[in-house]
């Protein structure tokens, strides 16, 4: 029996190739809007993962772990009965995608990774203070207070080093739930207490078994996720292509949506 998936989902419908988009911490599914808009021939699934920008507190906090999020995504695919899907991940969502293809790969036909946590980089050095503070709801609340202002949202320890082109309205949307709802902060803190590099290191060691197409789409000069991570991922994934982006930071879906949509649409088809 498939466990019920109690999260919001944007589903564009249709009978085109299925693409699942996984976002990261303190970001919601709107991160992918510009990419989804450029894929009218695809069925795009954008789950709202309970990672601090969700608006409805998650009912089963025990599932708020990296492994739990990967299984939640897999349960969603089971519930919808879709297969041979392309999974696209960014930031923490990219790490969750790595766990998904190593724990529950049966419905995945393709993997696309944009700048994300991998190997021992979880979190990136820029965000270690927030990860440490965020291990408690009180600490997370203190850590995100500067993000109440436009200047604070652009700080390097906030969103400032993650994107070149996100608007302040987008940044404000992403941080608003954690600023306004203690239950959302408690969900995020629960997740952060259980986040550790051993998880991504273990996933990386298992990626050699993913014998399906993979595309690594990485910003060349990303200050959060070094390009060396992209090269290492391309080395461990048996059928990987590495694509270098020149004018983007980690949030490729916002900074380079045209290029990312083109890659998603033109990557090798599942089963090819």
C-alpha cells in the first residue's frame, strides 16, 4: 500500500514526458516556475516539500529527514502511477534526488542535477552557521530575522550568493512561512537536526549503480557549490553529461531557465 502523500503538488497534466522538480531548503516550488512555463509539452510535477517555505505544517514530522523526503518523492510517483520520469533537483533538492535514485530508482528514467549538496558538501560552508542555528526552532528564528528586510535577504548568508536574478518578491515569498509560523520553523529545525554529510557521502557512493542517463547542469563560478562537485558527480554517474553555465549561480532555474528547460527537453529520453 502506498502511504498517503500529504503535500501540495503542482501538476500541469497532459500525456507528455513526466518531469519531477525537487526544490531545496527555505525555497518553494515557485523556484521552478520559469522552467515549467518553458516545457508545455511535458507533464511537470512540482511537489511542495516541507523544507521551511511550506505554508501548511507537515503532519508526520518523523518523515522530515533526507531519507524521508526521498521516500516521500518516491511515494508520490507511486501514488500517481507514473514511471520513467525525469527527476530534476536543485540545492537540497538535488541531494534528495540523489537519495531518490539510490533508494527508490524504479520509477526514475533520468536524473538532472543543478548546483546542489553532494559528497561532503552538505551544507556549503556559507550556510553552516544557519544549519547550526537552525537545529532548534528558536535558533532558526534568530538566524532568519535579518531576512525580514530586502537588504537582509541579499546577504551572502541568505540568498545573496545563490542567485543573480531572483526578485525580492520571490525571496520574500520563500522566507515568509518560516518567519511567520512557528510550526513551519519547527518542521525545518527537525529536518536540519538530521542533516549531515554522511548522508550525501553515502548517496554518492551508490550513484555508480544508477545506469540511466544523467545530466549535470552547473554554474561555472557558483560561490556556494563549487564546480569541482559537478565534475565529481559526472565521474561517479556511469552515463553522465556535464553542462557548464557561464552566467548563473546555484539557483539555475531562476538564473538560466531557458537553458535548463532546453536541457531537460533535449536530454536522452528515458529508456533510450
